C-alpha cells in the first residue's frame, strides 16, 4: 500500500507515517527479544557476541545506505527496494546456514 502511494504521489502525510510508525513499533518489540535469544547460547562470551551482532547490524545498515546512494533514481521508492533486497539476502543466508540447526556454545568458540 505504501509503495503504491509513493509511486502515485497521492495521499496525506499521515498516510505515509502511519505504516512506518506501525513498523517501528513492531521492530521495537521484536528486536530486543530476538537479540536476547540470540545471545542465550553464549554464556561466557556474551559481550563479544553482542558487540559482533551490533557491528554486523551497523555494517548491513551502511551497505544498505550505500546501495540507496548508488541507485540512480534518487526517489523514495529506493528505500523499499533496498529493504526488500536485504530481506531476501537475510532469508538466503538463513537457508544457507541451516535454519533449524542450533549452534552449540562449545561450537561457537
């Protein structure tokens, strides 16, 4: 819906901000829980694992911004295109790693 409105350039500001606010609220509820679960297997190396996770998040964000800067259209539609590409890459990485396999803490070191 948001992409269709952005392409057509129709609608009020609230039409654009409401879906974004819903997304940010969802991210704000999911990310802390997901991070806590991701850190659970690393009892002794939690600090290192947490800093590595934060560094990877910042690296992916920087690469996403670089990709948006390289797109030639310079339009708002670049944002959902890059977000979709990052989501597809994350799914492919998860499938390539073995989604159902848990990493044992002894293997993580």
